[in-house]
C-alpha cells in the first residue's frame, strides 16, 4: 500500500495556519506525507520563528513546507483583507497549478488528496484538473461554517442584501435550535473599513462557499459537545477537534511549527514561581491592534488588578507599536512578545484568560478549563464571545464607555467578578473534561479523524 501524500493549503493568517499545521502533524503521525503550502510571505515568517529547529529531525521528511506567491509585493499590507482576497484569487490558482506540476515531476509524488481551508475553496477547482480528491477544512466554529454555507439562503430570505449587509432585522437563527446571530457582527462585516472593501471580502467568501460541493469531506476543528445544534444542522461536517499542539514531555523543546514569531519560553519558568490560580493571562492573537488610548487603559487596568499577569504584546518592535504609559508600573507582571499559549493555558498558575476570542484561543482555553474575559476584535470573535458568555457560560464580557474604550476600572471590576464566581470555574472544568475526551483514543473526534485517514489510505 503506497503512503498517501496530502497537499494542505491554509488561508494566510496565523489563526488558520496553526490548526491546519496541528492537523498535518497528526496526519504524519498516522503514516501520511504532507506538503504544507504557505504564501511566500508567511513561509518566511514561519521558517524564521523556528530558529535552529530542524523539520527533518522530527518528521523524517514526511512534512514538507513549501510556498507560492499571494500576488502582493513584500512591503504591501496583508491586514488589508479585501486587497489580499482579490490578489489571491487572481494569482494563486495559477501558482498552485504550477506547484502541483512541479511536485508530480520533481518529487515523483502522486498527491492523493488536497485539504484546503474553506476560505481557500477555489483551490479545489485547481485540484480537480489533476483528478485530486478535495477535502475542506474549517478552522473556526461549526456555526460559522453554517453561516458561510447559507449565504445564498440568507440573501433569498432577505436577512442580508447582495453586499452582505443587514437587510431587515438585527438578529436571526439559521435553525430553530441554533444560537441567535447578530446581523451587525457577521464574520465579514467587521473586517473592512468601508463598504467597497466589505463587498470585495463578501464576494470572495461567497465564491469560496460555492466550492463546498467539490469536497468529499468537510472537516471542522470542533466537537459534538461544544456545538451539537450546529453539527446536527450540517450532518456532513465532521468534528475532529480540538486540534492541539502535541507536546512531548520527554523532549526539552518540542518543535513548534506554524508560528509567526518565536515563542518566549522564559514565561514558563516565571509561571512556575506563581501561586496556583493566581495569574491573569492576556493575549489578543496576531491581528488585534489597539490605539494608544486603549493600550494605556489596558496597561493601567493590569496594574489596578494587583495580581500577577502574563501579557503578550507582539507588536512591540513595529513602527506602529503603542508605548507603555509613564504611569504603568507592571511590577507584578511579565510581558513577552509571543508565548507558547497552549503550554501557558495548561499551567496550574493561570486563573483566567483575557482573550480576543479567536476560535483557536477559545478551544485552547476550554481544553484547559480556563475561564474567559472576552474582548473581541473582528471577524467571528464577536460570535465566539456571545457563545462563551451566553451559551457555555464560562466567561464574562467587557463593557465599553461612550468613546468605545474598555477602561482600567472596568478591567479590574470584571477580573474580580470572574475570579470570585465559583460556578464559572466549575463549569469551565466540566467542559474541559467533555472537550478533551474527544481526542482520547476512543473519543468521537479521534474516531472521525481515523475514518478520514483510513479513506486516504484506501
């Protein structure tokens, strides 16, 4: 039986690359070869962040990292999603086609399957030209997949117009059993600065959602326990989560692939010196950028809570970086540029997680029984916040003042409120058991993943 070779294509953003990398590492563990395709820009970031670590030593050549151009110049802004989506769609299909031809020719390797991020769904068209089986992977919640999948229906029902904007009411349900969704906070409506760019992003997502019929499998980084209603609404969507980085306790440093910045491991020995359930962990993912006023309030709020805190500030060196206010003491805290988040969240000293509520962070927090303080920034994070606070009831949200700022006093108030609520802590620990049960050998997510691997090997 030949070894299956899988080509994996993530959307070029940190929150999409990490779960697909964890998925790829699992495929390698199960005897597959993986060719992981980043954009040139992100490939460089990933390789630089790995430092001295060598891929071949850890994966015996079964995981290969390659790249193609996203169509933008090196110095262009990749946080402009509208521009990125337009250039990707006009340049990447041809680049991907060329790459596949090169792999077949030079590596003498037959690609058995292409696993594409749902919002890189156009790639399945490219794969079908070569007779490559297509699989779609969704790195966010099942509810968000259901939302994208139902764009045509939402337009037909008059819930959104042809630009993706709210046409009628403020809230709606995709099905009677699913949580309410807010038309003002749809995944595409808060990632663009103006209506022209919003329209470009919406059209791109709509285009990708139309390729779902080309995929034999739909895989999702979630579990039945977390989203029973969304998964029964889309029975073809197979939960294989939570896809976590597997750390080998016997190795001093587990290889960490897919990060854009090198992890600062000094925070782990600092956490070892803190009391159990005492540290407030603060991290907002790779895209969140605060203006100076909000950054100041956050810094002063961390002083005000008078507890140890670990704060990830990844843009410390950039030209647009914010500066710490003169009044900020920070004597009880540690500030790092990037942290090994999963290791941090599993540390016994962590009391709670101030988070932007990206789905990866949400799953990592839930998998470690850590309560949340929710501060969403864009895309699906607003839905995730509502889900954490209102459905799962394992977190609280911050309120903003009339200028749209979360003030230092509000930060202290919510930290105190969360950490004095024993019920939230208990629910978080109960959920941890249910979520992590899925990735045990006989867990449902493991069974689903094994079913997919068996199909690959056939």
